[in-house]
C-alpha cells in the first residue's frame, strides 16, 4: 500500500511540474540581429520604397529564457519576455512575435536569400495593423 501511495504521489508531482517548450521559431531567431533597412509601408508617389536607418538597432533574442533586448545606438531601450504564436484569424499562415511587457506584437517572417528576420510594425495585442513599415534585420551572431 505504501508503494502504491508513493507511485500515485510521484505521478501527481510529475504532472504538476509540466513545462512548456518555446516555439521552435524562437530558437531559429536566437541571437543578435542588426537592423539593415526599413521597407516603407505606403511610400509617397515617386518616393523611396525603403530606407537605410540613420541609427544602429540591435535585437538580441534569448530563446531558452524567452526574452529579448532592443538596443539603439548602444543603449537598451526595451526589454521584454517574448513568445511566438500563430495567428489563428489570418487567411494565410502567419506568426506573431509577442512582446509581453508592452502588450504588443509584430508579424514576423524569415527570408532565405538574403537571410533576413523581417518584423512588421508593432501593434497592440488585439488590434490589427493594416499598413506600416517592415524592418529587415541581418544576423550578427
């Protein structure tokens, strides 16, 4: 009887210690990314469709800790817990990078050639941004 109770408590303890694993896409973007260009959402007629940033912006993702840091010109301007989820309301498969601290999200994608992390302009959770800029980041390390 004592063995049976130990077995039952072991199962209950293991069930209570359930862990969640981060989205594999978060591990794919793990590391540092440098902003290299900005795609203009709705350019003026005859105007440029993209521009080179006039500042240095670095995003650093830590997949195992599920957090990120944004630095501009060497100064940390944002830190947040992050998660990635699929947008269930989208007609095409889209992933959202959710910034937990600011309660905002950005659609994200990865391009192959050249390899960019592309983030859509952020929006409050629950809102849908129909236009906006695209931010292209290259992997630093």
